[in-house]
C-alpha cells in the first residue's frame, strides 16, 4: 500500500502561519487516513518556524525551483529572510517521504512551501502566479508527484498507475 505525504494543515493541524488549520473534507483523503496511509507533515514547522509566524512569500513570485538554486529568497512582508528555514523544511519533507517510500504527495495549494499550481507573487497583496512552493519543487525534482487538495482524484489515478490496488474509486 502506497503511503502519501500530506500537508499537516489539511489534516486539521493548526500549523499555518496564522495559527489555523485548513482541514480538508475530501472523502478520499478521509478514507486514506482510515487506512493509515497518510503522513501529515508541515515543512515550515519542521524547518524551525514557529506557529503563528509572519506570512512569507518567494520574492518576485519566482517559484520554488529558483529558491533551490539560490536565485530567489523567501521573505516576510517586513523583509526578514526565512529562506534557510524553508529549505530545511523542504529537505525534511523529502527525507520523510524517502523514509516511507512515498511517491505521491498532496500539499496545500498557494503556500510558498506546498503550492503546486500557484503561489503568491511576492508583493504581499494577494496576487498569485503559476508556480511551485519550495517543498513541492524539491519533491518533484526527486520524482515525487505533488497534487493539491483539489486534485485528490488525480492523485488516486497516479497511485493506480503505480500499481496500488486500493487507491479508491475511479
Ligand atoms: Fe500547511 Fe504546508 Fe503551510 Fe505547513 S507549510 S501550514 S503544511 S501549507
């Protein structure tokens, strides 16, 4: 049975920057949780950041790949550089994924760590641009497929492709 790395905030853990959760009501995620296949993980907390913490964005909306290569930083609105914590959290997420043989992850959309389709543009005004968060970029670099919480059915399809016989309804 494939294990799945999941953003801890989607599992009801109050780990977001504002001290809240973003609990998912997805039925398939609930079923996987029952099966014991989910590994909740918060890269920012594991990277050493507190809860609550200042909101952070990748400068210029450059994307997680640029952060991994050293071409962009992750900054708070006040200009504090939290890049190293984001990188540390991403590395910890990859280590956890490898420990459990994870090949599929479901991560919270829009986050500078966990986003897989969009991230904030770095202006702290709510604007979003296409791009990956730092953890998503590192996981994908290492062959782990990342889906957001709106794409759980696609994650199930990927699990089926990987030979998992119990990923849920088609
Ligand atoms: Fe959720 Fe990811 Fe943000 Fe942690 S870093 S609060 S898991 S979106």
